[in-house]
C-alpha cells in the first residue's frame, strides 16, 4: 500500500482537519491589526486604572505652590496644573474614574434594558406594544440632555453621573434585545424545545439569551466610549466628578483658562480621552467581525 493510500485509509491528514474556534479567531485577529492594537490599548488603560495607586508618582490632589503651571520635566513628565498638582498622576487616576463611569454605566443599562427587551420580544402582543411605546418616548430625549437632566435632579457626583448615563443608554439595549429575540424566537430549535415541553423561562434563559450575548457584547464595546465621553462632558460642566478629585473632564474644564500659557494642561487629558474612545471603537469593530457566525 502506498503512503497516500494508507493516509487515506487512516483518515484525513492533520492539515486537512478543520481549525478549532480559538485558532480561527486567532487567524482572523491577525488580519485586523488595527483592532488588535485597539484591544491592547484598552487593556493598557484597564491595567493603568487598576494599578493607579502604584503607577502614580505623587498624590494627585496635593498641590505645590512652587510648581504652579510648570512645563513637563523629568520630575513632572506631564507638567503641573494651576494649583501645582502633578498632571501625570491626575491623568492616571482619571483613567480609573473614566473606566468606572464607562463600564458600570453600561452594565447598568444592560441589567435594566436586556430583561425588558427579552420579555417584550418573547411575549410580543400588547405587552410588547406598551414597552416599545414607552421606550420610544424615552428615546425622544437626546442621550446627553437626558443625562444632564437626571444629574441635575439627583445632584452632581460620580455615582449619580454613572446612573444617569446608564439610564440614558438603557433604551438602546431594550430595542436591540427585542429585535434579536424576535429573530431568535422564530428559529426551529426554539419551536422544537417548546414542543418538547420547555417552559418560557427555560426557553428565554437557555435557548434565546445565550444566542444574543455576542451581539450585546459588541454593542457594549461601542457604548462604553460614548459613556466615557458623556462622563467627561458632565464633569466638564461641573455635574460629574467634583474637584479636587481627578477627572479628565474637570481637568479640561480647568485647562481652558490656560490654553495659551499652559497648553499641556489640556493636551494629556484630551489625548487620553481620544485614545481610549478610539481604541474601544477599533476593538469593538474587531470583536464584531470575530463573533460574526457568517465568517465561520
């Protein structure tokens, strides 16, 4: 028997075997260097936020009257602000606040919006109509205007800003979840599970919800940078993080008075906001492509 014949008899060669999901994902990730770079930068910001107490060189709140608005030096690589505080340390600690506001606000939106959209899409009928009309009314308010109004009512603070941003983003997840559920609920395997006696709760939690998680995850990566910008805007307006706590928004608010004499005060928080939001969007685009079942 020839080697080729024996290989055929034994089965396909290892090179002919279909690649596993992790290997396919790795191959597709290598073809998207921009998305991979975005994901790495996001991870870098996450690590920076978690390690802020060890990375920051000095106290971000403590000022030094002898170092007011000093240009970047070895001692203060990002310069100092109008109170002599180290801009580098404030940017590092500001990353923690921005990540906290961005991530937790979207988690709140998911926690509120997904169950409502799941129920609306699964049961349809009058309940669906009521929920969606209320959601449409909710969406009639611009996202940022709604967040500003809620923070004004609740009072300025990071917690209230996070809640306001999360509630402002909730209608998006209600509509997205409902649309996904309507598509999944029409699949044959859902009807088959119902015919076998599966109840509504089991159908929603075991057959519908797991199949929409990937789309919700992609939407979250797109929503988090929007929430980060919203937090910066609220802090810039004095409705978010309150001084002297370091926040990229409050830093930009202070820096606008010294753009000609101390422009570095605006450079670094602006670059941080731009880099983090762009990286999240690039990572989200790559994640959407990786999780797209049509490419497998």
